[in-house]
């Protein structure tokens, strides 16, 4: 038997004569049904959706706010120094070995009456204020270490987690009385103790110092020649 729904010329004639019923229209494909019919979004009004989005934003913002607060507290926990503290031998274990996990300790051994020691103490006070997460200490050399020789002064010992990480002993390691604050900061930065914003060593290069010396000598010679011409 011929299919009455088939697209043939004969069927079309029969449909026009009313012998066959009109051809059935194909059912339109239904929209896909969401997998989660019970989704909390499905029955929400626009206002409810807007309100939900606000709540989501607030939740995300609160999450980031709490994260930021935790970061600030972590920095504040480390930034608890800010000055140079004087210690003696009896304080050494508590102040140095037990300073705390991950804490850098900079200990300056000095003596009154040695100009470079006084200069370094002055520089360290400024650095302690600038880098409060680092523990800066000083101690009279023979008070901290019996019979410590003056020829080794100034001395800076650097510790972390109770271990000696760095040391600078004697005036030659600091460049003498020409030591500038930025140069000492750079020295600590290069050793990984502080995070300086200095981009390069502020100490004049050897070549620059030689050229400066040559220019000074040349100027002095010209002044001398000019003086001779006056006679």
C-alpha cells in the first residue's frame, strides 16, 4: 500500500480531490531541556537574579578583602622592629638565635670612640626605620664577645633562623669613613637581607674615581701654571 504521506505527484492529486487528508506537518524540535530542571536559577525573576548577582559579587569581594587583610597582617607581624636595639652577651640567645622564623637579624659590634662605628650606627638607625621587618641590633664588642679585637671593628654579623648568613669584619669591608647610607643599604640588599628600591650600586665605579682624580690633578696643575705666570 502506498504511503499517504509520501511526497508523490499522485498523492498531491488525491489531496486536492479530498481523497487523502492534508499532509501532516513535521513536529518542531523542542528546545533543549536543561540538565538540571531543579536549578536555582530556573524560576528566578529578573529582580531575584539581580539580587543573587549582587550577593555573588559581595561574596567574591569579601573573599578578596579577607585575603588582603591576611596579607597585611602577615606584613605587620614581620614589621615589628623599626629601631636599633642595644644588647649584651646575656641577651644574645634570645635576641639572635630565638628571633623568630624567617627573621633577618643584623648585629653591629662597635666601640665608643671609633668614628666608623659611630657612622655605621647612625646609618643603621635610618635603615631600621626604613626596613622594620629586619631586626637591627648593636652591642659593644667586648660586652658581647670577651677580648674581641678593636682591629676587627666595625663588625656586622647577619643571622637568619639562628644561623650566621653573612659577616663584614673590619673597616676595609665598609670602605672607611666614605661609607654612605645608600652604599650600606645596597650591601644589605645584595646579601638578600632587605628589599631595596636602589637599582644599582651607588658607590662610584673605580673608573669614575680615577677620572675624577685625573680631573682634580689637571685642575690643580692649571692653577699652578697660572700662578707661575703671575711672576
